[in-house]
C-alpha cells in the first residue's frame, strides 16, 4: 500500500474538525470549571489550565499514529483533543488532586508517566488521566468531536520541565543534540526532580516545627490557667488534663539554628525546660538576625515561665518587645507574668498594649477582665468579659466569670 492510499483527506478532516471548534472550546471551559470545583477543598489549591487542540496539532498527531499502526484505513482515536492540566505546588499534593478528580469524573484510564524509571533515570513525569466528558456538558454544548478528555496532574517543576521538553524535543523537526548536550538536558531534569523533593522536605519540616510550636503554646496556656484561674475558679469534677496531640521526633543532633530550634521545641514540649532554655540560649549566642532573636527570646520566656522563673521570663518578653515592638503576643505574655506576680496595674497596661495592636483577642480581654477584678474595678472587668464572650461565646470560663462579676455588682 502506498502513502497516497492511506493518507487521510486533510481538507475534509479540517472542515469537519473546525465545524466543532465552538462546542469544543465551550466544553473545555466547562471542564476547567468542573475540575476547579472538584479541587475546591484542597490547600494549597492547584491551578487548572485547559486547551482544545488546534487542527494542525491534531492532524500531525493523527498522521504520526497512523504511520505506526497496522490498520491504516481506520482513523485512530485521539484522546487529548481536549487537554487539561492540574498543577500542584508540592509532590504530596498530587495524590490528593488525583483522588478528588476520581471522585468527580468517570475515569477510563490512568497512566503514570515516569513511574518505571530506575534511580539512575530522569525524564518526563506526570499522571495522565483519561476521563469521560460528563453527559450534562455534552447535552449543554453539543457534540465536540470527542467523548474523552485528558487531565494531566503534575507539580509546578514537572510542568516547567514538560513545557521546555515539549518545545526542545517533541515539537522540534529534528533534535541535533550531541552527547554533552543530552547530558546537560538530563542534568537539568535531575535538578528539577531534586528541587521537587527538597521543597517537599522543607514543607514537611515546616509542618513539624508548626506542630511543635502548637504543642508549646498549649502547654503555656495550661500553665496560665493553673497560675491565674485558680484564684477565681475550681476545676470541675472529671475535667481531664489535655494530652498532647503529636509525638514528633527531634533533629539528629544538628547544629544549625533550625536544628537547635526543633530540638529546643521538642525539649520544651516534653517538659525538659532546662534543656530548652539552654538550647534557646545557644541560638541567641549565635547572634541571628533580630527577627529570629525576638522569636527565640519569646520562646525562652515561655520556657522560663513554665519553670516559675517569673523575673527571667519578664526579661525575655521585654527583650522580644525591644526587638519587635509590635509583637502583641509578647505584651500578652508579659501581662500574664505580671498577673501571676499580682502586679495588676502593669498587667492591665500590657494587655491594653496587646489589644491596641490586635483588638481581636478574646483571651487578652478575658485576662484583662481578671486583672480589673483584682484591683476592684468590677464595671471594667464586666465590660471586658462581655467583649470576650462576644468574640468567643462558648468560653465556659468567661461565662463563669461573668456570673461572678454580676453577683459582685449586685452586692
């Protein structure tokens, strides 16, 4: 059979293909919207792109496939006439995006490009999902020349590589790369793959730090309740001690500021306060920039507060405020220490400073209300308590305190 015998009629195909351009473009827009809705709950939210294949691109692919198939009198099915792309920031986001798409579309095929590479190999990586175009979209837009769309799911860096590779290799008429040039191209791809892995590791590390910080704050607030609320409230029968939510591992003896901070937080959260204070002090001795110093002084102050070293804690919180005068939490923490030391006027001043920077703090309002109570200013205490309840209506402690204040004002 000669080329002329099997070569498709380009003119007739183009006329038929372009007749459906409008329906195809509208279908593509509808699919983008459908995908964005499917991914709505993901954080960070992936970006979604879409395109309808031009006839020139469609015909070029059609001919290439026909050259490779045995039955040349049959037009092959092109599954990416409508192509959509979901681009995620991190590697771990890919599986979440895929799961969301599987719940929202009827999947006919999933292919994981690059999944068979050995540890020595690098190349194009992406998940290709063939999905059925939903019947309601077809009814709305009409036939568009295909019932299948392709969704590619990849990271930002995988997408960057795919775009460049597509221009340099796939779309090129010839690829005159000598061996050194091929090695350079492979090195770029390996660097992007490594960057993806490192970005994911940094994200995991940040998450671990944030969880340790959350545990540290929880312990600090329990200490506050034990030190201040005991003057006003009794623990209800059967009230249980809050247990930590996470048990994370410290670093492996690293000496960077990040490693020492993780170790300090781990020690802090496991009530090893002497070790935590020592590590915070060692970090400060490295003379980090002021923004880091202010955070470390604040953490060390919290660890010292947990040890009832109140004057040292006051000093650390004051150092935080010297370095960062707008740190409303440091004003709040210093106010708490002053409250514990029964320096209520100084506490009220610090609570007020904290609230002037960030007014939306029910806990600062509640604690300032307690300080007003202790100096006998019950009207101001009640006003703060009412505002605290407006911000946090379910606060049981604030509700109890409001009852105490109302009784005092009625006496």
